[in-house]
């Protein structure tokens, strides 16, 4: 069976928890609208004809394929997670890069820019406009924190 995504949406969020970084991750996923799904991480290819849509509600427990970036941290840290994505200029799909750092959203955006450039260079293709979705969090004292960013596939052909 071949699953070729036909639609996707992009989401991001951050959250804190006084209990654990796992609880902060759970809260961030809930805030991003994907906390009630069984997430399956996939790599970075956007198929030909895939369409970006608004965030879509999904059934609880649904197996959900996504390109997921996450960064967890502790009090006093600044963390960031994000994705970059672009379609090829020749119309043959596109690509997604994910990243996460102990650092700022601006620094992560530069890293993602470099990743997308190398993806373009090694394939000898040009990209249309590159889209960036980056979440940054300065974690308060006595808390754990998590940032997430995801490109989520919703429908298949």
C-alpha cells in the first residue's frame, strides 16, 4: 500500500510544566492542536501536488504522519524548534527541514536556511519561497519547557 499525502498543515507552540519536560512536551502538542494523535515522524519530502491547508481537526488517537521538530529544556534556558519548507520551482514537490537548538529563533532560522540550501544544492534544484515556522521559549524558573513545530499530513491519495 502506498500512502501519498495530498494535504498538510503547519503548526507550532510552546509550553512549560513544573513537573517534567515530558509534561511540557504534552502541553505544547495540545496547544499546537496535535496532542490527541499518535504521531509518526516522517522525513522531509513534499509530494507533487500536495496542498497546504488550514489547521484541521483530527480524530482522537488517529495515526498521524508529520515532520516534527521539538526542543526540551530546563529553567533559565532559551530554546527553539522549527521547520522550513519549500516547493521546487519545477513543480515536482518540495522539501522540509526541521531543527532544534538551545538558543534563539533567529539562530535557528539561520540553521534552517543552511539546511534548505544544501537540500537544494545536492538535488540541483531551485526552490520557490522558503517558509519558516520557528517557536522560541525562555523557560521560567522552577519550570521545564518545550517548543514544537510540525508539518502535519492530513489526507492521502
